[in-house]
């Protein structure tokens, strides 16, 4: 199984693949205190073969503070035994909002739904790349 993470300071969206690693599905949204500890606990339950973390880049490709934080979290997860790949996540949150069929006001109020959909989009893009390059293993 492959897991994707849309990491944020308030919420973390998590998506996962089916057993054949073909499709991406919403898994959960973590929020509250100690997000990193919650994330590690969830990953221990899921036991993924690979973790794909969305790397937030600016539109010009540069990296800011949030990208630095995500890189630090990825290193922490790797030191905990997880294989981690960073994936450019530019515009995934915007696309997730556009794909939401609810009225904009309701969609904005339920930001957790956007986070988990962003994780699905990150994972779907990764799976598509893997299929297009004929990679059979993460």
C-alpha cells in the first residue's frame, strides 16, 4: 500500500491506495495537538510500503517555510523506518476546492475535506507517473 500525505500545521490529509496500488482513496484527516505523533501512529497502523508527501512549492518552483517543515517531517518519518518520497503539490488544494461540488461557503468551512482530497490528488498524480514510467515498485 502507498499512502499520501497533505501536511499542514493545523490538519493532515491522508489518502491510501487499494491493495493493488492502482487507485487512490480518501483515508482520514488528522487534527488537534501533536499532529506528527498522530501521523506516526496512523502510519504504524497502515504499514505502507511508501509514503508520498506533498511538497509545497511556490509557483516559480522555489521553496518556502512550509516546504522546509515538510522536509523535516519527511526526515523524521524516514528515521522512524518509513520510505518517503516528496512530491510537488502545487495547486492540489486549489484543484481539490474546485472539484468540491458543495457551495463554496460550505467547502471552505470544511477544510479537512479539502486536505484529504488534496492527499488523494497527490497520490493519484504519483500513481499516474508510476504507470507512465512503467515502474512496478515504489
